[in-house]
C-alpha cells in the first residue's frame, strides 16, 4: 500500500499535511478522548510520526464490496 505521509518525518498539528485528518482543534479533541492516531509529546509540543499516521489511515481503509445496500 502506498504511504501518504513520509515515514521518517515528525508532523506537527499545524502542518498543512495533517488537514487530511482534520483541523488542529479536531486533533486536540481526539488526543483528549484518547482517539485518533498515536502521538508523541515533545516537551509541550505534540508530534505525529509518519509511520503512525499511515498505520492509522490503513486501519480505517474500507474496501467496497460492489454490493448495493
């Protein structure tokens, strides 16, 4: 499967690439509720490792069956 996020990079909530997942506020809500992708606390900053982001998206992948509902 193709990776969307660079595997060797740390992404921060304000990075434009993370808009794929949602707003800065949405990411903060997920962290507060222990939902969303795994994150790293670096002092007072929050970071997301590219590998964790790709894994999170892969877990949510839906493959259509072609059957009508």
